[in-house]
C-alpha cells in the first residue's frame, strides 16, 4: 500500500461538499482533544498535516487527505464540545453524523478513546450509536504514553466490560500514541487490508459507481439496540452537542 503522496483534498462543511466517492475512506472520530488529528498525522507520517490543537473543538470541518492517490484519511469534528454558538456547533456535528451514517465509501471508522480515562458515558453512548447504525469501526485507545501500561490496560478492560453485551465478537481494539508511534503499524495494516482488497490504483472506479467491495476488518454482529435497552446509560450525565 502506497503511503505517499499525502495531499490535502478539502475541508467540507457538510456531506454535499465532500469529494467524490471513488476512493475508500478511513475516518477518525472521538471526543474533542482525544488526539484525532495527531494520530492522523502519525499514520500519514507528516507532522503538521492535520492541525493539532491543545484547545478542544478546534476542527469544525470534515477534512479529507488523499494518500497515494488510493485512499483517504478523514479528520472529523470531535463530539462533546459545546462552547461557542450552540447552533454553530450542532451544525458541524450533524455534518459528522451524516458523514458517518451515509458515506458509502467509508470503509472503517477509527473511534478514538482516551486511554487515560475510565469509561466515559459520552464514549459509551457513541459506541451504541455506531453499533445501532451497523457502521464498521475499530476502537483506538490514544495517548498511551501518558499512563502506565497497567492503568491503560485497566481502562481498556473496563471499557470492554461495559460494551461486551452489545457485540459478538467485540470490535478490534488498538493502543496508540502519537508521541511514540505505538499502534501505527497495526492501524496501517487495518487500512492496507481493506485498500488491497479494492480496485487497483490505476483503475479508479467512476465517480458514480458504488464503493469497492471490501471486507470490513471484522464482522459486527449487532445486538446493540436490544442490549442497550437492557443496560441504559445515565443520560443525565451526558452533555449537549452530540451528533446522535
Ligand atoms: N502525550 C500525548 N499527547 C497527545 C497525543 N495525541 C495528541 N496529544 C495532544 O493532545 C492534544 C489534542 O490533540 P489533537 O490531535 O488536536 O486532538 P483532536 O481534537 O482529537 O484532533 C494536543 O495538545 C496534542 O499534542 C499522544 O499520543 N500523546
Ligand atoms: Mg483535531
């Protein structure tokens, strides 16, 4: 799988403004500040490709980067950030939700979760939402360089335990750090498997064609909606500015 060139395609405010659907796409979603842009830069091997910001809620648009003319990395606005005009924020979150629900060439979603935190209700609810829409995703626990391996493992185990009843089998889990590069090879392998199963790079599908037939990295047996009803989350703790 070719990793260069990496070319910024565009920033889209909504689904209609996204590029054509001819290339497989891999999207990064998660709470604001979880490390989406940093991880995207790590995978692409370019330090300042997607803007990294210590300020939550920085990415407001859907940013597309084409890699090796074969596939795209997609940096999405984070969820769980309500500062600024409420209307403004929810508009962009709706764009991310529409993208995740409707984009036919979206092959795999990387759901980023902070490895330094115990399971957060907003992340658990987002997993439910993805599962109920039967979207293929893997979970990526970020910033592993910040905690001890023991603390990271405990947080991951606790998260797994909370969602265990919703899937059979569980979505794949990865540990990553933009600081050390941990997980880069593994995530590129997920992408490579899907891209390599698609059409050859010199035979791009026409714009209007359906997305390439690709195998998701795992088969998701969704029991989420029913199971979620049995184990409702504490809605009171969930803040506004969620796209789902
Ligand atoms: N130590 C450490 N910091 C990180 C890592 N990934 C991101 N950060 C920091 O976390 C902040 C938010 O990162 P960013 O990629 O902009 O998050 P986004 O809002 O999800 O796109 C920035 O200050 C980054 O430098 C990581 O793996 N390790
Ligand atoms: Mg970002």
